[in-house]
C-alpha cells in the first residue's frame, strides 16, 4: 500500500490591490511615493460643511518661528559675529529671520475635498498674509480609492555645536517610520497622488478612514500596523 504524501506548500507572494470599475480592472501599485516623511505631525483634518480639509495646525507657524530662531539663526550668528559691525549684523539677522520665516510659511498647504464644487483643491499660503493661492485641482469623481502605505524606516542626523565634552561638536542620530496617505486616481498620467507622509500611523489610518467614508470610496490599508 503506497503512502500518500501531502502536497508541497507553495508560497504566493502578496499581490498588489486591484480595483474593479465597471468592466475594468485597475492594478494599484504599492511602492512608496514620498521620500520626505514628517517626523512630527503639523496638520489636522477638519470637517467644514460639505468639505473635508487637511490643514496646518493652528500653532504650526509658531513651531516654524521657534525652529528658525533656535536652529538656523545661532549658526548664522556664530559665523558672522565679529566679521562686520554689530548694527549691520543685527540688520542682517532680521532680514534672514524674515526670509526663513516666509519660506517656512510658504510650506503650509491646504488640501480640501469639496463636494459643493466637486473638486479636490491644493492651496498654499502666500507671504505673511493669510492669503492662499490655488495651485492645482482634480475632480472628486476621479478619486477611485485611498491608499495607506508604510513608507519605511528613516534616519535623521543632527549636528549640535558645542554639545560634546570640551565644547566640541557632536552628532545625534534618531530614526522613525513613515506612513503615506495617497489617492488612487482614474488618471493615466497620475494614477496615484501623495497627500501626506507622517510618522503618526494612527492619525494616517483614521484620516484615511474618514476621507474614504466622506467620498464613498474604498481604503486600501497597507500600513502593516494595528492589524
């Protein structure tokens, strides 16, 4: 009597997600889109009538100012101190602070999903005034799904002047994981669109869930966190 052998297990690698739209099957790529994750979350999701808006936190500009004063200015002051008269140094630092602060403010972006206009809008702050400029827009109907992705592990190195024993410079190294919030679009030229990349996976998952429910589209969750 011959002995029956169990079939050999065969591993099937994880397949990319596929969306079925009518008679079409759309394969959703799963490689990361962003290479600059934010270590600290500085945005929030706000519901306003018929729109959802991803906008800067109210105190985000204060953190930008503190970063400018604490990180950027001391290095410049150390470099130019003694090279030019004190009054010229002060004037130069004021100009530098204003330029750096304006650059920091210009990074702030408003991403709004507006059901009244049926548009996805990207706006950015202009100058020091509370004025926003529309940079790009997409029809809401082109959004097929939301995609949540693990972006990988990232390392940050920082140089601290005078932080080592004896007053020398020292380096500090820390690492964190990044997580993406992407849109899957019915657009051959832009099949996927990155909205955010943060270290806060819980916020990314909750924001993706809320936006998905608001738009009535599926959420492809590949965060590899929390089940």
